[in-house]
């Protein structure tokens, strides 16, 4: 049986870590702020991602996926 640790980091990021053999797997799912977001919001996302990656064990296989220019919600003007 594979154990799963799920960590919803914030509204844009989550980390799921699977205990597997021969090594563990960490999946990082990202919904980045839209391209028209403030530079501070975008930098905050990348700072948070860097922090999350540093917390994961070095031997884990890390998979980072997601929508790097997400449009979330009903207001999709310019979509």
C-alpha cells in the first residue's frame, strides 16, 4: 500500500507526497497567477514554490505540473 501526504499550500499550490519504492514521489500542482497579475503576486508564487521544494527530501522524485497562466473563476474577460 502506498501512503499519501497531501499539503494544500495555498489557493494556487498543493503538494502530494507518495511513499513508494524504490524512492518517494512528490507531485507539486501549481495554478500560477494570470499574466496580468502584479509582479509581487508572481514573485510570491515563485518564492513559495522554492520554499516548498527546499522542504522536500533531496532523494524524492519531484514532478511539478500545472497551469502556469491560469484563468480561474467566472470572470474570464480577455480569455
